[in-house]
């Protein structure tokens, strides 16, 4: 892709969705000169201190990065001195105040994986699957201080097939397509040829922060709803049920399942403290 413009970009992101967006930007020569992400955090059962994936990407690609728990005066001053043309936000998880939003010449654009104003908030991808939203999409908004409430710069509908997808698959699809849409509209945005359109607040819906207990399913529950939960929670917290094994109640995570003749067919599971195995082997054991 040949570009007739050059932008100094600061990118705000943390998780895998941010990495997908960063790769798309890098592939067209729009890699940011600075990545703002969160501090390393303990992960896993052993609570090993682990870096956010956006930091891992930045180190691998020799891009400067800042890890900041708070969007404080120190970070504000660093960004002010950077004289950035554009801020891009994807899978970041924090709200930017007007002090930050006012800094870049061309504003702060957010890649949001839903058809706003539907599915605002922290879990649009998981919620799209749980709510059986077969038609979803991506939205580029000019960020304001609200929760995904800024005016729409561009939007595209997507109907993933086959349905329902796993959340990881849908995240990759939506963040790739969303970042490609961002790249596509950037020349006109920078030239001032796009007028953002306010969202219809009457149509706004909101997603919630996912909790570990949300992954619990009842095996005798609605098969299709259970399948949606298994697919939606594949990354975290995982769909699980409890089983009695040798007089002990254990948690069993479902990693692969399908629907056959309106019946939930569980293919693979991870019993508590063990490795992944075929569900039939688990039942025999």
C-alpha cells in the first residue's frame, strides 16, 4: 500500500486484540512510534508476573512503549512532548480524559468490535456470541470521555460463518477488519473530509465485565445456549461444569463442543489438575 501521508501515531492497547490491530498497522507502514499499555501482572495458578501482549509486540518490533497503571500527569506530559498526529485505541480497557483526547492533531480514533451503539463496554465480542448476534461488525469512533459513546467515523457489518464462532476467532476477524477499515478511511480523515455522526443514544446497549462464575453451565440446560457459552468463553473464563470423581467435586472445563441433532456434543475437556482429554475418556475414567 502506497501512502502519500505520514503520521506520528501513539497506540493504546493491552490484549490480543491490540496485537492484531498493531500487526495490521505495521503491515501498511503505519506502525506507531509509541505503545501505551498496562503494567505486568501476575497470571496463572502460580501467579507468574507476565507482560501485556502489546508490550511483547512492542519489544519484538523495536517500538518504544510505556507501561502505566494510571493515566496521570507524567504520561500526559510525555504525550504532549511527543507532538503526535493521531492516537489509536484498540483493546485497551481504560477511558481517556479530555486532557489526553485533546492532544493529537487528528484526534483519537478507537477500533471497536461491534456495531455501535449496540454492545458498548468491556465485552462486545463475548456478548455478541452470548446474545446470538449473527450480524455484528466494527465501528471506528472519535473517542470522547464516555464509554464508547463518541461519534461514528466509519462502520462495517460482518456476518461470521460458521456461526457461532469461538471468541478468539471472532476477535481476530473483527480486529483485523476493524483496523483495515481504519487504514482505509485515514487519508480522508486526515484531510478533514469525514464528518463524524453522533450515535443514537436510544439504541445503545451495554455489555458487562465477565466474571469467572459466568462460565458455569448446567449440562441439562438448553443445548444451544450452552454451546454459545462454550464458544463465547473459550479464552476466559472457559465454560465449565462440576463433576464428582472418586468422591471429590472437581471443575471440568469444556474446550471443544458441537451441536448435533439439537443435542450438545462435548468433544474435549480439561478436568481440574489434568491435561486436555477426550470427553469420552473422561467419562470412562
